[in-house]
C-alpha cells in the first residue's frame, strides 16, 4: 500500500513535464516565427524598394529621360526623410561605396589604353584646368562664407569631378561616343578618374594632425608611378595573357566570378597600401581591358553593370536629406545652377582652347556639366575625417544628386545641337541659333511686323530725301534759267538804247541846224 501511495503521483509529474516542454516548444516556435516575420519584413522592404525604383525608372523613360534619374528620385522618396520606408543605416553608405568601386572597375575594363594615350595630353590639360577652376571657385565662396582651407580644398575636388557614368550614357544616347567628341570627353573623364586617387589621398590626410606631410607626397608619387608604368606596359603591341586563361575560356560563370575576385583582390591590396580601394579596382579593370578575356568579360558583366548602376543611384537618393533641401532650397539651387553653368562654360572654353572646333567643344562641355559620382566618395571621406560638418556634407550630397538629376536637361540640349555640330559649325552662335530655330521662329514672327514697318520707314525716308534733292535741283535750275532770261532782256534793252543813241547822233550830223 505504501508503494502504491509513492508511485501514484508519477503520471501527474510526467504530464506536468510534458506540458512544460510543450509550452517551451510553442514559445521557441513563436520566437522563430517572429524572427522569420522580421526577415520577411526586410524582404518585403527590398521588394517594395526595387518595384518602386522600376516604376520610377519606367516613368522617366516614358518622359524620354534616363532611368537613373528615376532611381535617384525613388531613393529620395523612399528614404528616411521621404516616406521613411528605408531607414538611414551604414549599410546604405557601404552599398554606395561598393557600387562606385565596381563602376570604376567596369570603366577601366572598357578603356582602350591606345585610344586614351592618343588624347592623353589635351585630356590631362583640360582635367587640370577643371581642377584649378574648381579650387578657385570654391576658394572664393569659402572665403566669403568663412570655410576653412581643408573644406575649400575638399569641396574644390568635389566640384571639379564630372560623372563618367552619366556622361558616357549621354554620349551613347546621341551617338557621339565613338566620334571625336566622345574620344576627348571620355579621355577627360578618365583623366579625372585617375586624379581621384591623389584627391582621395589628400582628402584622407586633411583630417589628420600632420596634414599634407611627406607620407602623402610619397603615396601620390607611388600611385602616379604605378599607373604610368602600367599604361606604358599595356600600350605595347599584343594582348596580355592572364594565368589560367585557357581554363576560363567558354565558362561564363567562372569568368564572371574570376573577374569579381580579381577586382576585390586588387582593391584590397591597394587599400592596404594606402592608395584607396577604387584605385586598385580601376587598375584591375585596365589589366582585363588589355587581356585576351576582354570581350567575354565585358559581355558577361553587362548585367552586373546594370544592377550596379541601379544600386548606386538608388543609394545616392536614399542618402539625400529632403528636409534639408526644402529648408535650404535657395542655397541648394544657387549652388547647383552656379556649378552647372560655370562647368559648362569652362568645359567648352577649355576644349576649344585645345584646338577642337565648336562642333566638338559644345557637346563635350555639356556632357561634363554635372558633378560626378566619385564626388560622393570624396564627401564621405570628408565627413569621416571631420573636414566637413553635417550641414556642409548634406549640401554636398544635395548638389551632387540634383546635378545628376538635371543632366538629362543638358542631354536634351545636346540632342538638339549634335546633328548640326556634325556639320562642323565654326561658332557657338551658329550652333545655338540652329538648335533653337523653333524658338527663334516665334520671335521672328512676332517681330516681322516691326521689321516691315522699319523697312517701310527707311524706304519713305529715302524717298523723301530723294524728292528733296530733286526739288532743290529743280529750283536751282529754275533760278539759273530766270537769271539767264533777265540778263538777255537787259542786254536787249541795252542794245536798243545804244542803237537809239547812235541813230540820234547820225541825224544831228546830217542837219546841223
């Protein structure tokens, strides 16, 4: 009986333990479901952002604008200061920097070293002129606004750089990428991209206590020396055969992965040397561009390039502070207009001074009028090193984004002049007059009545002057005729008088009485 009393509670204990384990399992399942729902929420946000960006891209394509403008607009609307669907996180900045790195890799991969060397001298001089002008412009503004010298220097770098991706897209849209205009424009843009490396080295040193020291100069010389040696080597006849090329040929998946691995490896080594990751990525692209894998690599990386363009410009839009733009609209628009107009005029002037005609200088200057995507990297370095404060950083991002967005307006201008530019117009006045013939036609119609009136008045005035001259001539002739008649009459009277006197004298002689 005692054993029965002791063993009886065992089923109840087992039931209690089972219930506890079940409750624990339900709690773990609920927690797992909660975590999955969070992941599903992130996936949903990604789907919403991508779908909205696609819709905005299609809208701008319908408006005959590049889809990149729609990507930037989508980022601004979905960002923290827009609809707030995407919060401000460091991952957005990392994503944008990654996009810039891969874009520079793809630009290097499509670059022909031999074609670049042919325009190296004018391209380098034009890029140097743009940099000097940018520094002077920001120096004047910085002096009036009380900026520090590091701020003026960094923002001068930001303003001087143009967008390689947008300019190439513009030239491709108007069919000028393979012409003389495209060659000099791409040459200048590549020279700017190469100059990004010393700019980044200088920008990184501005935040330190030592400033521009000997180490900075050594790094710049090292970067220039490596690039110069690589260009000299790649300019030799023949194609470069990379290791294991025969194993990659005909295997698209391996080629794509090998290209990306090569890009990131070169970027990592360059960053370890203090030369910037984008510099290594650009060098990796140059090596592939002059290798036997170039054609396959470019063809296989086109889809990646499209995704990178989407990601980069979307991330730029996500970083824009819409509240800041609204609060400082006049300041932002003033800087945007000043930068675009000044860069356009400067670019056209510099290209024409290098011996190119207006037919080349005008579209080239317009294509490089915006501020480039690599300026975002410079601004990021500035805010990280505390060279730029928060307001200046937001202003720089806003100006970069807005100039990239209004680039299609400049592209419309290029479309209107590029056909006439091909006919080798000699002056800017001719190009603008022909490009805006439709607008001028309305002005001419409005002024035709005034022109006719002026013509009539000139005709009437001329007729009056001729009539006055004729009246004066007739009057003179009449006076002369009158004077002649009077003289004749006087002579006749005098002759008659003389004859009478003579007759009287004769009569007196005959009759003396």
